[in-house]
């Protein structure tokens, strides 16, 4: 069973020995926006929706708990949860990765001249995106937060830690190296929580989870959750690293892009970290058999979330899947370009104050033009990231593997190939995040013997080949860059 706890929904999947998904279930949960730029989730609603998905998928598939070899967890990263160690009760809502409330604290760290040191230790830029400043904010803003944390009363974790704690009835307070590497508290060179950074932020190490490999048997679920049957929990990875593993990017210089709430392009850089000079992040992909695989990542904050905006705020569509039909009503974008910088810009700009823009509107602009521009914005932002990855790695990518909900969109995938000038490869099974979690859990329990056996499970793919001229592609790209430059100035 793969638990896939995402930003907007909690899902569960059953995967058989042939690597086929034989059951799936999911439930959306509430997005909480207390102030502009603030985003929260209710940790208990996350847990209840995730447990419901697990039980529902077994019912739908007619699967007994005793038939499940292991559980793998994959999760929205950076989202920060703090709960009472004794009761398991969250002390406040989770602060979501998208939340910008700690931007001023990040500015303070920069003014102290700590940014380069933090980057060298963690591979990350100083940004409100990551867990470190969110945790500091929580401890400062709850009654006696720091005192309680120092006394061992509180547990901090990203969502994987929270789920492992709840699944085991409080017996496990753990995370894996991939999630730890996204907190801005973990030293990716020495593979330990960084004492200096903890000191700079005033965070006691008593609140932190134990860091484990991404593939090992951590413990078993509490029997009461699954009809009296304890099930091994044997794999944990952040959602983007899990998708890279699920795409079977086991070799150095293989890469994937996930089109979800945001866009996340990762490339496997092997057993040594590559520190970016072009605004990318260095993280840990996974820990397996005592070895760590590193990745370079470009994080785009808003991708599918822009489609949700068209659906929920503008009412252009009723279901997210309808956007391709709407966009195909026009032959092109009609000169309309959309930069969905709702919460600032991520890689490679890392500008917390940039804001979204739609440019090129005329009296003849139709919702279909804006829909098309929304899809194209995902491809443009991906190209920005890919160019930086190729500079840092000193090599050209031969193809880009893709997954995520928006990867189903043929119009988007074709435009992505046109813009990148390389093939875009989409597997028939695009739930690669879930596959990655199941592969990690399966390797730990002997369900699959090694990565070679997993490679043999490879499914058929769709290939999108560039179909427009290089000149047209370049012209579109140049126009996009003008829009980005305006947005960056707007935030100053």
C-alpha cells in the first residue's frame, strides 16, 4: 500500500508485484487561509482523510489487511506539524509549504549573513518555503512553546512524521533523509541535524524526529487501525523524490518533472551533492542500503494550483480536467501570457514578493486564451528550471520524464516538448509518486529483490516530440522572459 498524502488530498494505492495499481482511493481536505499569503491544514483532518483513504481502497479492491506486505509513505514536503508527545494532539494547524508568513524571519537570517552558510550545509536557499522558520514561528507563537519543546513535551515533524506517529499509535517519531533534507535544518553533508542552524534559530533538538533511510522496516501499524492486523511501515520519501524513484530514475543524470499543485523538476546527481550556482536546490533523493543519492531540484510554486484558481475563483471550468477542452477552443494563446506568482516565485528566482500577472489581453481575449496561457505557464516555468539544471550539471538532458495530474493533458505535454526541444516521455501509469513509495517499501521487505527487478516492471510510454520551429519556440520564450522581468520588478 502506498500512502500519498498531498497538498490538497489524501490518497491510498494498492500496487501488485507486477507494479500495477490495482486499487486507489482519495479524499480532499480543507485549505485554510487565515491571512493573505498564509496557508494552513488541520493535521487531524489530514490523518482522518488519510486513514479513510486506506480503509476505502481495501474495501474497493476487496483486499484484506493480511494481504498487504508493507506500507510506503510519501507526502507533501516542508509542511510543518507540531504536536504533544504524550497526547498526540496538534498544538495548532500545520503550516503548509506554500505559506509565506515567515518571510521576515528569512530576511533577518539574510541580514545576519547566514544565507551562504545555510546553503552550504543544507543545499537550500533561505526561504519561507522550508520547515525551519515555520517551526520557529510555531514555537514562538504558542503559549510556552520553547519551554515545552526544550522539556521534550512537543514533537515536530513533516507530514510523513505525523502519519508514522499516528499509524503506530505514537510509537514512532521518525522521518527519512529525503524529508529531513527539505527542512533547512539538516546537514546534507554529514547527514545529521545541524547544531549550528538549530542554535541560530533557537530550536531545541529535543523536538526533532529520528532520521532514517528511505527504505527500511521502521515498525508496524497499530492493530486497531486495520482490523487487528499490524502492517509493516517500510518506506518513506518526500513526494518529489518518491516520484523520481517511481520514474525509475536510478541512474545519474536522469530527470523527471511532476505537474501537481506546483511543478518540481528533479535530476539524479549520484552519490555526491552538486551545489547549484543557478538558483536550484540540492537535496537528498533517497537513502537506500546505507547509501545516499542526491538530487538537484527546481521548485515551481504554482502549476496545477493555477488551474484550481480558474475553477474556483474565476469559474471558467467546473472540473480541473476541463481545462484542455477549453484551451483547445482557440488555436493559440492569442498573445496572452500568464505568470501565476500567487505566492512569489520559486526556482530560479526565489522572490517572495513577486506577484502574478496576465499580459497581452485585448478586447478579443476569451477565457480559452487565458486557459491556454495557464497551461503554457507550467511549461515556461519548467523550461526556466531545466536550463539552470543543465548549466549546473554541464550536460544536456536527452529526454524529460513527466508525471502528475496535469501530465495527462496532451496539449500541455506537446507544448512542453515544443518549448524544450527534447522528447517529453509520459508513462501510462502517471501515479509515479505512489509507485516510488511502494518500490521503497517493497525493497525493504523483499517484495522486490532489487532495483533491477523493478526496472523490468517498466510500462508503456507516450512520447511527445517537438513539432514547431525552433524560431517560434524561441520567440515565445523571449516574450515570457519579459513578463517575468516585470513581475520581479513589481515586487520591489
